[in-house]
C-alpha cells in the first residue's frame, strides 16, 4: 500500500516538473498546433464528404450518360447503315460536304458524341469487309478520326497510344507499316506487341523487327505473336531460323519454341550451333528441340557437340 | 534518494512514451497515405491493361501455364457439391481440381462421391512433401467431370491437406482455394496474366482479391448479384476487406513487397513450393508463412522474382456473421502473424532481403502486430497522464478527432477506389449504408478488433495456443432477406 501512495506522490511531483519541461510539440505554439489540427480535421472530413458526393454524383452522371449513349448508338447505327448503302444508290462514295446531311454540328464536335460515333464505327468495322469496309474507313478519315489516332500515338499515356494504334490497325487506313515499325520500340509492352501483331497481320516485314527487338519478350508477347501468326492466312509456315541469329536471348528462345510448336524439322541445322551457346537456358531449350525431333542423348553426344554435361 | 529515482523513472517514461507514440503514429499515417497513392495507381494500371487484353485466346494457347486447383475441405458437407461445381466451371483450359477431404467428420466424402459419381482409383502417391496418409484417390466415372480429382486423407490440418494436393499435382502452378469460396469464372485467366506479362523475373506467386458474399445472391454456385450485407458485422468486414485487399495489398504488390496472399485465393509456383518444403503445418498462418519463405529463399538465392497480385475481386467468401466466430478468426490471424514474424525474424531490418527486410517486414511488425498492443497500452498510458493531471483536454480531444477524421477519410477513399474500379455495389442505398458503417467503426467495431488482437497475443505467448477455431457456415444457398 505504501508503494502505491509513494508512487502516486512521485507522479504528482513529476507532473509538477514536467509542466516546466518542453514537450515534443514545443517547437510550435499550442495555438498554432490546435489550429493545424482543426484544419486537418476539417480537411479530412471535407475530403471524405466530397468523395461520397463524387461517388453519388458519378453514379447519376453514368446513368445519364448511359441513356444518352444508348440513343446515340442507335442513331449512329442507322446513319452508318445509310452511308454504306449510299455507294450502291449513287455509285460513288459520299463527299465531305454531304456529311452535314447526316451529322449535325454536335455530332461532329461534341467529344462525347464523337466518342460514341467512333465506337460505333470501330464496332461495325469488325463485322464488315470489302466495299462496305472502305466506306467506313473513308467516313472515319473524313471525320478526322485518323488524324486524331495518329496524334494519340504521341501521347505520354501508354493507354492512349495503344488506343490510337488499335484504331489504326482495325481501320486498315493508309497508315503505313513504318508507323507500326516505330511503335514496336514503344516503352510499353502492350503497345509494342500490338504493333508487332499489326505488322504480322498486314504482311509487314516483322522478322527483322523481331531480330532487332531490344526488350525481353514476355510469355504474353510470345503468345500474341504466335496467335497473330496462326491467324495470318499463309500457305507456308514462316521461317523462324533468322530469329535464331538475334542478340536477344528471349527472341531466340521464342524462335525455338515456335520451331518446336510448328514441328519445323527444316530448322534443325540452324538449331545445332545453339547447343554450344554460352547461355545455359538457350542450350537447354535447343536440347529440348533436338530431343523432340528424335535425336536421343547418345546422338547428341556422338555428334561431338560438347554438351556432355547437359545430356 | 527513493524519491529522485522514481521521479526520474516516471518522468523519462512519460517523455519517452510521448515521443514514441508521436513518431509511431506519424509513420502509420505516412504509410496509409503512401498505400492510398500506390494502390490507386496499381488498380488503375491493372484495370486499363485488363480492358485491352484479350484473355480468351489464352484458353487455347500453349503459352498459358497449367494449374492445379487445390481445395482442402474439412466438414464442408453443407456447401461441397455447389462449391466443387463452381470450381469445375471455371474458364481455363489447362487445369484440374484436386479436392482434399481432410478427414471430415461430416458427410463431405459421401455427398461428393454421390454427386459426382466418384470411384476409388489405384494411385501411386509420390510423397515429395511429407503428409498424413492418403486413404484414397477418387475420379469420376462421368467424363463431364474428368477435371476432378478427389482425395480422402487422414486429418492433418489445412496445410497438410494442401501439401497432399501439391504432391498429386503435375501442373506448373497450384492454386490454393478455400472450398467454401466462389471463384469468378475468369479468375485463372486473370491470375495468369501477371505471370505472362513478366518478361524476365520468375513469378513465384500471384494473389487476388477476396470479397464477401454475405447477403448477396448466389445461384448454382455462381454469384448473381452483390449486395451490401444487412448486418453491421458483415458490412464492416466488407469495408475491412476493401481496405486490406484493394488498398493495402495492391500497394505492397506494386513494390514487390507483398507478404501475404490470402489462403482463400492464391496461385503458387509448384516447383519452388516443393523445393522449399511446401506449406508449414506448424503454424495457423500457413498462407503468409509460405509467401514469406518464398521471398526469403529467392532473396537468398539472389534470383530475380516477383510475387504478383491481380487487384480484382476474383474470389467470394462468406464472412463470419457472429462476433464469437469473428473473434476466433481474428485471434487466429493474430497468432498466425506472430508465428510468421517469429519464424522469419532473420529478415527484420536485414538489408540482404531488400524491401522485404527493410520495409515489408518492419511494417508487419510495427503496423500489424504491434499496433493493437500499442493502442491497448495507450489506454493505460492515457489513464496515467489523467492521474498525473497532464492532460490538456482540448488538445487531446482535437487529437482524437484528428485520428477519427483520418480514419473516415481513409475508409471513404477505399470505397471510392472500389467505386471507380469494380463498381460492385450497384445500389445507391448500399453505398450510403457502407458509408454510415464507416462512421461508426472507430467507436463500435475497432475497439473489439483491438481486444481480439490483444487476446490473440495473450493466447500465443501465455496460453501457447496454436489451434484453429471453429467456423460455422450458414451456406451460400441461404436466400438473402429483403432489406
């Protein structure tokens, strides 16, 4: 009991002392501290209220936008159908000045309307071909979307660059392959691979681009290239052996995987030198390919390929 | 003499405590602000990428890794049939589902055998990871269920059951799934994306967001409509999950500092998991322990690697609906955290382990383990300064309000990130309900959480308790009551 009484006394004495001692917040006056705290409290609560308001407002705007978008989509769908039939009725593609018959000022200038119109054009382009497709492309160009897409390619945001590229690929504009070549050097993986896909699908010279590819190829990029190659309607399988000369090990590994995947037996002579590579991962991948083509461990050894430690 | 020594001791104690709490609180505030920034960036980047990538092509791609879904089941008779059906209907080509019945005492085995027409197979069990004996391996006679492997084993705990699944698996990756969870149909397509876009580093694990289904509408093992739960206890857990999964883990993953992938939803590289000995069954925090061990081993090997994260709700589960069960869950989480921190204390402020040793581990130590203890201790300290008459009440009240305001701001921000990213709660009323829940949390719910954590510490250090609590489920097919 004595201990607690003494401790309590001590606390009281300390209380007396500590009131004279500077606290950690002593560098700032109490008034200023309180003012700062008031500001922070009001600030945090205000931001929280604004966030809640924004959430609710955003919902209202989204609902409204969805309604407007639905009306616009239906309008533009009809308009595009009419434009595509124009060529059959008039025997020629419409002139730029004739556009005002179909589109009002708001359709041509208001960003939201333009966004919906562009979405509709892109959507329709996916489902048409031949003359109808060229009418759409023409319409796309006349409305200045192509110019905007090219501008997008220079954006700081990878997402915008991708959008621009995607648009140009889909619309099959006159945009030349050099744009795609340029975009294969983009900083963002998804933009690069979209450009590579475009090169492959449009019959561009994709192999030299891939040989000089400076970035490591991720499995995603490999999958995308493989997918594009499968979709490209070619009678002959592409020759992957030039890729084996790349200085980029991931490109070589990809080529080996493709040789394995497409059973390109003709590529075997080009694969053999890789068994002597200084990169163990490449030796392993090359060995896998050789084994798939029926070369067993003994054959690999007897071929004096200096891969004893691997087989 | 006595007086001066005691006076000095009390004086320095008060001064030191003030200083410590001040800087501690400052660090915690800074960490939350950084989490807000990194997570928003991470979520938006992920969302943008997912908008443009076509994942469907992966269904037939030779580049997509193979996956074994390992689902340990213990007394899951109530939901097992629906949940297995949900696992079998995932959109991914190269996967199998391995359900491991961990010696359930209920009708889990009988129900599954009957529902899926299973028959016992002759099977050579290669015990790469040591486990309790396997009683039998079952496969379905019905070709429609050819992806299902059912394993019946002697009870050995969740970690042991998962290790059995890993032993049986032949895939590149295994996914650890709680059998009582519902997965999004595209969950694996989305989870393998971080593995595939990584060009150089070895992706050793991928986590995903786990979200709560309480009072949501579920039909045939699939989620139909997400609702904010009716009860406060479930609603506040929704807020906690949004904060933890959407903000916290996304931010940590962005820095490759993620220490915990939820046991309910994780994808792990099988080869590495076997090399490092699989799940540790000596701890109740086996999910966190595995990730920490992966980090540790990879850092020691000096091999470039990544623990990735898909910040999207891919897995849905039912949160505890009573405080009693919730307290047991939180008690277990606390014990698991302490266990993992203790097992890997070598990494604590060890520069050899990079961001894990210098940032992630210390954050878990100070921010996750120590925080509730300090809060609890803070109450005592507050009592002492009241007795000493040192309290400047106006300032103290302002400080409390400051903390409250920050808590409201942070949780509302989490709600906002959820809104702009995944928009799971479509009803306006749900948003208001969640916001009101946030307002009450610091007074009503948070003290309970602190108490459960303190109790977890007591159980760990004093009672030496290391077991699992019981989790009673109401079943996903319970229809949500009208609000």
